[in-house]
């Protein structure tokens, strides 16, 4: 590799097709920003799958370096808050969609997007958590703030449980002492989900049945990553005063529900967004992740991939074939 160049995965457009290639870039190719970061790890999330395959219209400009999150070390900084050598983590802010993201060995970024890596966490663990795990934490915090605590007599349901957000949500809730039931479309993942701490397993087929306006009250709360009919059924089955933290739409963006769960059972629907989440809440969520997910808790659910492997894995995540979390190492070959 010529000196001063580095490797990145770059998306370009040929007609209506999105094409992903590995390219050698120079520092001058990078966009403006007040911090240059040596990227140690990024991760593969559902949104990255949409970006890299071109199946979701989420990339706002080409060429684009995708990767909605990254963790690494500051190489250059003109920002007062960051010094050379600082470890940082970034999720959200439309990075990998509107601004160049994490599938690169070097990234120039806006310092206001960064969070200092919390003490007690390394960059690999940060990306085993990544946007998916960070979002799972925001969902758990939303449930806690709605008064859904581990002392309830009914379980918490997690949908899309074998996916990235779902897996970390199951692990987190179980570690916090909640009774967790998991919904998955893949029966073969039951053992995996039980290892993460789920004590009950519900089939996707069962939860995808269109509900009556109200159904039997089965769940104290839920983390929903699927949306559509599944979210409608979850809402109809939530206990009086319960809450659903909704963050995803893997099953569709519609919501065929009625007002009944809200007006007759006081059910709260809590929307969770990790992209524009304010700095103080980001820091709080990362600190909670250090505290509530011990270092090795995600080892069994994550595996490392190179930049070259990303296009195939992007197809896999969109097809629902990925289990748990994929950490992307831009320095691996
Ligand atoms: P994954 O692909 O890893 O997980 C999604 C899971 O949903 C799959 O593993 C599968 O689980 C289930 N699923 C997939 N397709 C369907 C379907 N058609 N019907 C029902 N269930 C389905 O994605 P992530 O965990 O990374 O993301 C999940 C969702 O959350 C996505 O919509 C993503 O865009 C969103 N998200 C939102 C964020 C926010 O800030 N609000 C941040 C991060 C993600 P199983 O096989 O176990 O059923």
C-alpha cells in the first residue's frame, strides 16, 4: 500500500445500482472535520445492510463510505475537547448515510458527534455493542423511566430477538433481573436466546397474527424492533399501565392498531431514536452499558469481519440470516 493511503469501503452509483468497492484513499479525499480518527472497529447494523445493498434509499450522496458507527483513536484534533490519543466512539448523526462513516481505516469527523470511550470499555467491545446495542440500552432506559422495573409479575417481551438490537436487549434485560421472553422467526435460535437470558420463547408466526383490539394481558413491557402487525399484537397484549419501547421496522413501517390499548389500558408507546440522541443521554447510555454489560457478555453473540466481507454480510442481514452482532475490523484482511 503506498504511504499515506489507507483502505476504505466506498459506495458508488451505476445507474440505479449501488456498487461497493474497496478503495485506497488519501487523507485529502476525506471530508472536512475537526478530528481525524484511526478507526479500530465499526459494526454491521440493519441500516448498513440497506446502505451497502442499495435496498433502502438511505444513502444521501455518493460516493459514500458507509458504516453508521465506529470506535478508534484520535490522530489529529483541532477540537478543544479531544487530544491526540483519546479513544472515542460514534453512533448516529446520519454518519454512513449523509456523512462518511466507519468502514475505513481513517475517518475525519465533527467532534460534536463523538463521545469519549467510557473508562472500562475497549473499542472492540464498543462496536460489539455498536448502534444496535446502544439502541437496546436506550430502549431499556425508556422502559425504566416509564416505571417498568424488574419487580413486575409479568415478563418483558423482545421482538426480532435474534437480531442485533434484540440480542443485546435480551442480554441487558436479563442481566438487570427482568424476566425476558423472546420472539424469533428462527426456532433454531431458541438455545442461543436462552443462553443470553431469555426464559421464554414465542414464535414469530404466533406474534404476527393480526390482534383483536385487546388481547389477554401477557407482558409488563416490550422492546420492539419489528413494527407492523407484530407491534400491533404486542400493544394489544401489554398489561395495564405497561409500555413498549419501539425502535425498529424490520417487519414494516405500518402500524395496524387501534386506540384501545392506549385509552383502556394506559399503555405507553415509547419511540426510541439513536440517531439524534442528545450528548448527555449518549454519555449516560454508554456509562450504563459499561455498568450493566460486563466486558465478556457479548463475546458469544459477536464475530469479527473484514471490509471485504461486508457486501456479502449486508445481503445476509437484510435477508434476516445474521444472528447477533458483526464487528467490522477495517485493518483485517
Ligand atoms: P437485525 O437484522 O440484526 O435484526 C432484525 C431482526 O428482526 C431479525 O434478526 C429477525 O429476528 C427479525 N425480522 C427480520 N425480518 C422480519 C420480518 N419481516 N418480520 C418479523 N421479524 C423480522 O437488525 P437490527 O437489530 O440491527 O435492527 C432492527 C431494527 O431496528 C431495524 O429496523 C433497524 O433499522 C432498527 N434500528 C433502529 C434504531 C433507532 O435508533 N431507532 C437503531 C438501530 C436499529 P428473528 O429471526 O429473531 O425473528
